[in-house]
C-alpha cells in the first residue's frame, strides 16, 4: 500500500498553492445527515464530507462578489440615450459621452468613458452594433508596415520634425483629395487638416490633377500674402500623382513631407475627416453637383 502524500506533494501534484487547496476543501466541505432505522426508530448521524460541486458553487459566488459592478447595470437611462444617439442621430460613442458630460445629462458616475462604451457594443450589451457606427468597421487590426516608395516626390515622413508629431503648435497640415466619379471628368475636393486643433479646409478643384492642386494652393498663398509660411509650416501628403508638384511649388516657403505607400494612418487626422465627409458625400457622387454647404 502506497504511503499517503504530504501536503507539499499534494500542492506540487495539483500545481496549486497550499492556501488555495485549503480554501477549496473548506468551502467544499458540507454537512451531511445519515439516517439509520433500528428497532422501528430513526437515528440521524451528522458527518462532514467534501463535495466538488459545493466547492465550485462557493468559488463562483466569491468571484461574483469580488468583481466591480459594471456601470451599465445602474445606468439604464444613459444606455437608452446612447442607443438613440448612435442609431438614430448617427453620433459616435466619443461624441455621445462628451455631449452627455458637457451638458450634465446624467450623473457623472453613470457615464462611462468612450472606450468602455465601445466595449459595451462589442460585448452586445446594447442595441447598437458595430455596423451602426460610421467608422468603427473600417478600422484595421492588422499590424502596420512601411513599404518602400516606388516614386520619391520629396522628403519622407521620418525626416519630419518631432514637434509635428507632438501637435504642440499650429501650422502643421495634412493634405489629401476626395474624389467623385471614378469614370468621366468630375471635380474633386482638396482637404487640408491642421494637426493641433483639427481645423479643416475644404476646397473644390477642377479634378484630381497636379495642376488643379497647385492652382488651389497658389490661391491660398495669394490670400495669405506674407503670412502663408506662418500658417502653413509643414504639409504632409501621400505619394499620389496630384501632389507631385508640392515640393517645387512650396520650396523655400513650406516644408513638404510624404508618407509611405499604403500607410494612410500616417495622415490619420486627415483620413478621419475625409471619412466624415463621406457620410455626406458617398463614393460615386458627382462632386461638380455638390455644394460645400452639404457638409457644413
């Protein structure tokens, strides 16, 4: 007959600490009654034994009590309001949260942060689904990577001053175009987004060409006169052909930098604003027939 295992041997074999095993045995030990009938009389005998089911029940109850109660449980009014704003008004979770806080619509403790509200949607705790959000389903979870530029139009983004990344000053812009019809001649939108305060400029241009972009920027230069270099300290663009003349056009006036191919996230501020524009001007819309008041 094998010798009984010591406590240390039991701990090692179960790969659990001694205290954990003691707690499991304590919580899982239940009182049992054994009844015997002798000479027509019933005798009850009390004894204690370990029950795995009782131990598991005690564990789950303790875990439930140890967790912090989520905000959504005590905030049905805010949850209903958030669903209405996101599904009917097409507002993002960030806008819903900040609008509710700014206007004191609900007690502060019942309003979650935007990340938590996104998690509520992912966990199906709300009527709103990811498909109801304007930009959520467009976000990529793939790791980003930089590809080598086939055509070098100017200085690459890694040579851009560090202060631009910090968003500490006004005058650092990101530029792109929003196109209309893919086939046939159509106008386009030239969008410029300031990195610090997210100020957006939207200009109509004759088409997605270098000459159209250059003419539009020249008009801005003439309007700003000597202040252009102060208003536009840097401009970050992609390597599209319509921006091939930026470096030459703004040489000695504004520093121009170019992102890597297939790296729209390097102009993330401008890309987000273009996504908002697409809510009002879907792809395939003829830009020539659109008034800029449409997206104001």
